[in-house]
């Protein structure tokens, strides 16, 4: 393949990846709005679910936001009853965060809807094509 064609193909791949990302994020945003959850709050909930007893500082690093912005975000989640704070047993100056029962229920519903959306998104691919797609992504990710 000549260089110009490869460059054009790579540009098309990037355009398609961005379109897919935007559609996925749009789906998450639409679903989050039905629960009055913002995009940032959704990601914070996913992070908190993944690692119990996580503090604001760790969430801030993972979201790439300031500690004060993350504190406001978490305060909103606490106020809405989706997250609970508890004092860190090892260092009483810090709080641990975990999903409340309400937060666990909502995130489970959102994950179920998201999984159905992803199944629909890749529904046009055969199992063989899906496997090849996954292997290609893993190969690309090794370069990052």
C-alpha cells in the first residue's frame, strides 16, 4: 500500500473511532440524564465501584481533574444518596468512598443498559470478526 493511501486510511480510522466514541458517550449521557447523573458523575461512580474505600485524591487522579472539582463532584453524589463517605481507618484526616445501596442499584441498571448497547453496536459482526476485532485492538494497545 502506498504511503498516501495508508495515510488516508489511518485518517478514516481515526474519524470512525471518534464517531464511535461520540456515539457511546452520547448513549451514556442520555442514560445518565434519566437518573440525573452527569457524564463525570457516571465515571466517578464506575471508579468508586471498582475500588472500595477510594478517596477523592485517587478519583481526582483517575479523572484528571483537580481535587476541589472532584470534591464538588463527590459532594453531589453524596447529596443525591449514590455514594457514602466513611472515615479512613488508617488516617482519620481522609474519607473513604463507596457506593450506597441506591448507587449500586443505579450503576447496575446503567451497566446492563450499556452492555445491551455494546452488544447492539457490535451485533453486525460475526463471532469470528468480533474476535479478530478484539485481537487487533489488543495489538494496537500494546503500542501505547
